[in-house]
């Protein structure tokens, strides 16, 4: 028999539960709706929260002023990073949409861009790709709220990036191979390993045509006590909830990961730059996460 602390979880890939980190990022976007000066506005986020996340949301509401102060600490910089990376990808998506034919969201979680940018996306198909339990829970929540979710051009694709190829999983859909595609890969690479990341980049090159854009974030090493400790705590917490960190690449080396697959880096923002561009309310991003947009 395995002894388990009450808040710990077995590895995500060995269970039929939806991702907890997808709940965290969604909780972050739901909390953001309480603020006046927002980094992102996602009115759909609260609908996707589990019962536990709903209780957390209400508890954090009760300690609002303390929470606002705590948010300024580097220790909670990952919360601001999660919001700023979302904003970075939003901006690149909106800029690229006029010249792409479809949108592919890898490890989509409760990403609601298909609804938030329904007007800009128009009739371009949106392919949302994720592990089956997450994908099915999301579909069930959406089906239960027809009054909120009207956009109909979403195709749901179930995949495990570690064991299945994007080409085979997209094969049964109307994904247009070779067409210009905006690819979102947000908050996912760090939960994979180098081989799954390389495999997915290789698949993207085969599937997406010239003019495609990939927007993603990565985990990187942080040196010095100010960044090291929060990083170790975050990594420990993720391992405990069954979603351990398995891949990191320093921002200075990301081109060497992307370029062999044909992706040329267009825009890159590390923590300080993400803070300068998007953070509000004195919040600061974690130096261990950065965002990158690259073009095929
Ligand atoms: C931190 S969440 C990010 C969700 C969403 N992109 C966001 O930013 O809110 C990580 C997502 O990656 C998905 N994921 C993790 N490992 C995966 C794998 N091996 N194959 C497919 N999806 C995976 C999880 O199910 C989850 O939805």
C-alpha cells in the first residue's frame, strides 16, 4: 500500500483525472477578474473551476488586501508569469490572425481563446489538443453552458504528447496540412521531456505551412537565492500534485531548440521584460519562465 499525503496526487499520466495545473492557471485568470487593472480578461475562466478551486477563489477573496501585497513578492511571481504569458500569446494571436488559416492549441487546458477572440478568429477552425480526461471535462462544462459558449468551430483532439504523434491524432480531423497555422503551446513543455518536445516540434514542421507562428513558454534555470528558492518550492509542489517538471531550456539557448525544426525566433520576453510589458499592480514575473514567438 502506498501512503499519500492528502493533497498529493499520482502522476497525471497514470490516472483518469484532468490536470491540476490547468485548474491553477484557470484559477489565476478567474482571480484576475476581481481586479480593475488586469493583465488579461478571461470571463470564461470561473465556469471551468472545480469545487475545490471555487472554495479557494472565495477564500482568496476574503483575504483580498493581504493577497494583493503577497502578489508583489518574487515568491509568487509564477502567478504573474502565468497571466503575462497568456497576454503575450493573446497579442501574438491577434496580430497573426489575418494571415493564418487555422489555430492549433496544444495542451489547451481551459484556454478560452476560441470564445474570447471569436470575432477575430471568424470561421477559422480551432483545434484544441489535450489529454483525454481534460478534454472531456472541458467539453462537458461547455455543453452544460450553451448560453455562454456559442462558437462552434472547435475540434477536440485527444493526445498524450509522450506516446502519440500529433500527425496521427490530427489525421481524422479537417486540419489543413501545410496551411499557415497559429500554434499555442502554453504551460505544457515543462511537463514533458526533451524527446516529447522535439517530437512535437518535428510534427509541427510537417503539419504547418510557411507563415505559421508558434507561441510558447519555457521553464529555465534560475541562479541566485532570489530565484532559486521559489523555483525549488514550485517544482516540489508540482511533483507532489503529480505534474513534475521534466523539461527546461534557458532563453539564451531556445533558438538552438527551435531552429533545427525551422522556427525562427521573432519575439522573446524573459521575466523582467514580461513584467515591464504587461504586469499591473506592482506584480513581478518569475525569472524562471519566459515566452517566445517563432515563425516558420
Ligand atoms: C499548466 S496546464 C496549461 C493549460 C493551458 N494551456 C493554460 O495555459 O491554461 C498544462 C496542460 O498540459 C496538458 N498536458 C500535460 N501533459 C500532457 C501530455 N503528455 N499530453 C498532452 N497534454 C498534456 C495538461 O492536461 C494541461 O491541460
